[in-house]
């Protein structure tokens, strides 16, 4: 078993001064913490893996392909591999768990 605490992951991510911290990598998936602050621009490009986002805190919107939805704590969004997507209109700092399958390269 591997267990993690969100507050410790956030501290590690902040200490590394990056928006993304991969904290688990296994044969069929990887998991990370993604952070965007209010007003930030999300620089993502389509990935070659399927993704699931689970919003842990914050508020904003995400566009996946041509569809847009509002997100907040508890929102879960699936993004198929290769589809353009990004968070925007971030009104409260977003902290998002990201699951890639297969693992992000």
C-alpha cells in the first residue's frame, strides 16, 4: 500500500516551484497534483494518455474539446487521450488530482 496526504503533497509541489507534482507511478497509471492559482493561464496541451481530473479545492471552468463546464471541489472530469483541454476562468486557486492511464511519459 502507498498512502499520501494532500497537505504534504501540496507542500512538496510548492517547494519544487512547479504546477505539477507526480507522486505515484505504476505500470498502468500515474497520479499527480496539479495547481493553478486564481487568474492563471493553463498551458496544457493534449496528452497521449486518458486522464481523470478530480478537483480537490478551488473554482473555475474547464473546456474539453468543444464542451465547457464549471468545476469546484468534488468535480470529476474525464479527458480522452489526444483531446484539447484546459482550465480557465479560475476564480479560486485550483488543486486537482490527475490520473493518467497509461502513465504519463
